[in-house]
């Protein structure tokens, strides 16, 4: 059983233009198991503009692969679903899709994008959490 989790680690960071007013930001916290090419965890999408899309929590799973060349040494894909409320005057909710794609270096910095109901964010920075190492100590 321990062989299945060989090399597992925690990756935390953000996808998006952090510091840009009104920009949607996806903060991720993922368990990465390179030996299984798998990632799973939580993504929280926030936006300074108040509304139904200003705080979304998504449970995600996906794949990670090494590229073997270039500046970006890994590629990651994430998928998940969350409950999206219909904007007024509509009534109700439905399961909406979330997806993300990242081209990153070994420290989880690079470029990527993500999409969720009626939103697509492309070619934005991916930045690893700076305090991650101190959290694990």
C-alpha cells in the first residue's frame, strides 16, 4: 500500500493575476502522487466583485506528467464540479464544471488557466505558496 503513495507531497498556490482588481483567482491545495500521475484536492475561486461567483469551492482531481524538456517541466490538468446557483430572476441550482491546466516548473511556478461556468481565464501566472515549507516544518 505504501508503494502507491511513494513520493506524495502537498502543492499549494494560486492561478491568476493576484493583485489585479476584480480578477478571479483560483487558490489550490493538492496532494500530488507522481508515481500514480495523480493530483487531488481543493480549489477555491475568489473574486473581489460580490456575487454568486465571488467564492466557489471545488473538489478536484486530475493528472500530472513530466514534460522532460524546457522551462516548464510538468503539466497538470484538473477537473471538478460544484453547485452553481442560477442568477436572478431564475430560481435553482445545477452542477457546473471546473477545469484547469498548468504548465509549471518543479517548484509549481509557471503559466496556466482555468474555466468555470461562463468564465475562462487564460495565460495567467501560476505561483506556489511562499509559506508552504514553513507550514510543513
